[in-house]
C-alpha cells in the first residue's frame, strides 16, 4: 500500500494454547480442505476493560468522507488507539475538520484533549479512495505531520491501521502494531480452522480447514509463512504454509510425534519436539526440508516447547528433568543449560518478547493456569491474569501487549493484556472455541 507524506506549512517537531506438557496422542478421523483463503463468516468484536495509570487523551474530529464508504475509517482508528491501553478517546465534536484545516486548538485544550486527528477519505477518479489525515499536538499547538494513503476499497481497513500506527508512534515513541496480523485456531461443529486476521481480529481469513485438529501455529520471522501441527495423518506432523498462496510442505512427518515448531530468528531453522528416538526431545530442522534432524536436547525426560530469544543466542524450553515441568534456557546447540523458573511446580509455554526484556509463560497458581511475565534482567515475576485456564501467550511485535487464549463463561476466547496486567482486551470470537494464538511480526 503506497503512502505519501502530506505537505505541511510548518515543520513538525522532532519527535492474547496452554499446550499440554505431556506427549501428544494421535487422534482418529480424516478429511482436509485446503485452497484459496476465504473470509470468516463472522468477525471479532472488541471490548476493552481496565484503566491504565497513564493514558494520553486524544480526539478524532469528524472526517470529510466520501459517500458509500465500505469501512468507517475514523471508527477503526479510534478502536485501535483505545485498545492499546495507552490512549483514551474524548469526544471529537461536530465540526468537520479535514487534513488541510488549521483548527483553533484552544477549545480542544480546554476540553482536556492532548492530541487531535483530522482528515478525509475521498473517492479518486480510478475508483480508489484517498485516506488523508493530520495529527496535532494540542498542548504545544504543533503540527505532528500526516500521511496520504491511496488505496482500493479492500485496503481501507489497512489504511486505517497504518494511520493508527503513525499516530501511536508519534504520541508514545513506540511503533504501533495495528497493521500486523495474528493467527489462531478455532473448532466448531467438529471442524477445525486456521485463521489469519488483522491485529484487531477483524478481516479474518481461513488459511486451512480440516476435520482433524490443528495446533501450535507459529509465524515465520518475515511474516510470509506459518508452521503448524496437523493431525490429518492420524498423528501429529509439522507443515510449513505460505500465507499468500496457501502452498504448504510437510517438514516433519517422522515416526512418533512431531510437535511444537519454533522458527529461528533468521528463518533458516525450525526447532521442534520429536519422539522418533523414544522420549520427547528437541531437534533442529532445516526449513528447506533438506538434511536430517539434529538432536539438541539430551535428557531422559520430556523436553518441549522451544522458543528462541530475538537475538538467536538462547532457546527457552520446557523440561521435567528436575521432577516437574519448568522453563530452562540453553544455546541453540544445546549447551549451557540453566533453569529459569523456580516459583511453583508447573511452568510451561515460554514466549520471549521481541525486545528481549520479558519472558511470558503459563504458571499453575493455586490450581489455576495463569499468564505470568518475568523481567529477564532481574527475574522479577508478575502474574497478569485472574482467569484459570490461560494458554499460549504471544507478544505483540512492539513488546507492549501479550495475546493469550483463555476461558470465560464456558467459552474459549482470545484476550490481550498490557505488561502490567491493568488493561485487558477481550475479543469475542467466531462460533466455537478459539485457541493457539500467535502474533505475527511487523510487515517487511
């Protein structure tokens, strides 16, 4: 999607699966449907709960809009920014203000607004739409710049996400994640679906539909492929899958169980848990499908759920070598193994934040499975949730939010939480249970 800076008359300032630890059991049944990616029959709706300690108050003035727009761009932007937990929307008034207007900022300042967004969506002669906006620092009375996105109707949501990313980064100093994607698995009426959706859960597309379970989807570092485990062969095997084309390749179909795929940061290797040697151990696979698996762990127990650190220096994994499932750390070659978690007797599903500062995982606390986060520099642990069946934590690519699966009122749902646990977003799902989320990388 092309974007163009708007000319400004004065320069801007410098400025949500708790995978079972024990070995997977093969399941029966047959049937698989794979083809063109199709739209979801229903979409997520977002509900934000909680109040952060610091939230930037912003307002979106009514845009100048073409008639018959298929997407409400300002509403998408508002929902994105509120869902971040770091911004709070205030009323935008009734006067239309497009990106060319120079608004009187004094009334907005008196109303407690710190940042104002103005803009327009116009229909172009070729049928596309031109999404334009400008961001104002109300407190300092400064123009923070703007962009123009000429897009087809099908990309209006993406333009709104890009707009949101620009605003979020200018106001917080942190890149926005609204234009990224998520993947998750649903089960409904004995049908299993692998979905790829926008980060807000909307625009969900079916990547794979099967009569057999699909688990452990994982994005490649460039966001172009997925790895996942399918039971279509009556046992767990690992596929890699091109998101754009739907083409896939069997990567690990060895005797026994093949599970828990994890990409290396350079995308050249995949770590996975294999059992063809007897017990569940972690092996390295070449993502081209060439060569033989290289065994990484050498314990007599169960080693599984590998997760790379973003710099590729370390691999975090789960092992019961000490008597109970705990998280350990090792080099990618399997050396320098050290235990990481010591609180509690059941800690699984490690996920390392893209900035390398945090480790999210699932801990059993008083019989409840809850998302916890550890600050790796000092080992400080914070439980983030008060639910009892959490699983599969996954960081946003800017490291500011964690997505996870849980249960509420007997339903399996997705949620996100801020790193302090104060802001949570619930995403009401398509029919059926929602599990196994993974948040994709920034688009390259």
